[in-house]
């Protein structure tokens, strides 16, 4: 019985791993394109300006708590210039 379940679990892990890699690549490219667009339209933005703008984001309005989390993650990790 266990000899049949182990390959199925392993195959499921492989599929989940490939899916995770594709999602991470897609999310990274989406954030990179967004950062390039922001840099093009608004110019160089300092970390202090981004932090000030993110503090004013209200999570109860347009997008819920995921929008607030995504805003903080993108500001802290992506294009913060000192």
C-alpha cells in the first residue's frame, strides 16, 4: 500500500514545486514591470517618499489587507533607493 502512495506524493510535490516556481517568476516579472513603469512616470523615488505614501494606504478601502501587504513588500524589497 505504501509503495503506491509514495510515488503519488512525490509526483504531487514535483507539480507543486513547478507551480511555485512559475508563480514566483510571474510575480517577480510583474513587480519588475510595475517598478519600471513607476520609475519612468514618476522619476526616482526615495525610500522615505515610498514609506510616507505607504503609511497613507488604507486597507479597509480598495483591495483589502492583501493590498496593504503587497504594498509593503514591494516597497521594502524592490526599488528602495537610499
